[in-house]
């Protein structure tokens, strides 16, 4: 019979975690010495639902174009969207732009340093506010992202399924978070701890193959003690994703210009440009008529794209026309900001044999 599982000891947990992190961790540009709240905020918004590897080149390109918060706040949204192409979840780009403008207008261009104030900014939820407070301002903050959720559910063997268990996980995580300190030399522990526990979840306490034999806090892990690490976190079964189909037209003229239309300034893929289509969003009006008269129309393949809540198949038709209205006419060599969906749909139709 196994002995009673250990109860995670906060002091021991923090000491072992911080010692492990100090021995070596991944180098990331937003962790470099001298990085400001602007750099950390930019990285965190990009990292939402995106991998570190994918984000790094975008991060560098953004800072080349927008080296300061003010340069981002005063830029046209189309410039922001153009640099965001390929990162997906384009609402983040709109909120990034709006947040920059809010900080300039209401906070004299300086990010507030507390979680409570950061939470008032567009696009910042509890995790993002906490990680900026901890890593940019060395404030005590309970940083809980998806990786940390996995660590905490295993440490405490939290059997309630996600997402309903989020409050329970945050409460458990708070018992391990470094408390406020009056010693200025210890304040950096808040930044180090936040980065360390996220690093632990990303590199050691992984979803399918946790490296428990390398884990610096294995002594405090109840799931490891019970040998049921892979049972956590418990997740509510996902619902079936609906599958929608639609038609999209790739229309060109004799001068190799392409017909594109701009999406509304709010909603899914806001302000991005797209091929005219029959209505591909689940609740959008449906039409089978192209926007302008076409001289011919030939099948040009199909492209399937998966969004968060539905899957879409675009059946593509390629056609030509004599004239494309000026506001919709773009040279194929110089296209406006497009979603990944439309970039790949256009490529599919252009290369279809």
C-alpha cells in the first residue's frame, strides 16, 4: 500500500523550482535584460494560442516596424494586420492596437504596474495581467497559463474537469506563488518564479510524455506519487465541430489584378481582405451569385480550414472579368492584409490544374 501522498510544500517547491530555473532555461528575446513592459506585453499577446517557435520571427519584425508603444498606437490598423498575417486569431491584433492607443491616451504611454490596473486594458485577461505584473514590474502575481494548469493539477491531483476547475486550480497555484516581500533584492523572485513555473510546464511537465525523472519539484507531486500523472488535467469532452461549405471566386482581369473585398471592422477576421464568396460563416447570409459579371467560371480546387468552433471547406471557382472596381482591384504581386484562410485559398486556386 502506498504511503500518503505528499502535500506540496510551498517553500521547498519555490526553492527547488528557482534553483532549477537558475541552472538553465530557454533563451527568449522578451526575457533579455532591459526588456520593458512593452516587449513583454507584445510577446504575451502573440503567444496566446501560438507556439514560441512561431512567435519569435513575428516578434522581431513587429519591433523593427513598431519599436515603441507610441509607434504602434499611431500606426494604421492595416499596417498592424499586414505584419500579423499568418499568426491567426486576428482579434488579438485589433486588441493589441486598441490597447496601445489606450495606454497612450489614459496612462501617458506607460503600462500600469499592478494586476488590477492592467486588467482594465483591452485584451488583457487574468493571465496576461499577472505575467506582465510579475515579469515586467516584479510584483507578486498568480501566473496561471495552460502549462501551469497542467503542473498544478498534477501537483495537487485536482480531479475536477477543466474548464470548470479553473478557480480551484488558481486557488491551489496561489498557495505556491511567492508572497510579497519588503526586500527589494528579493523582488526579482516574482519574475523568475513566473517564468520558471511556465517553463516547467512547457519543458518538463508536458501533456503526453512528462519528464518526471528530471522534474525539480517531483518531491511535491501527488500525481507522481500515485503514478497517475497522465490522468491530469481532467478535461470535459469536446463537442463535435460543425463542418460548413461555401463557394469562393478567384476573379482576375486581363492585367493580372485580383478582386478582393474587405471584411467588417468587427467580428471574425475583422478588417482583413478576402475573396468574394457565397457566405462562409455559420450564420452569414448565403448567396450563389458572384459580385460582378463573369465571362467564365471554372472549378479551381477546394481548401479546408479549421477555426476554433467550426470547420470550413471553400469550393473555389476561378473566373475572369473585363473590369474590377478600383476599391476591389489589387495586383497579385501586392495584396492587402489577408487571413491564412484566404492566403491558402488563393494559392490553391492559382496553382490548380
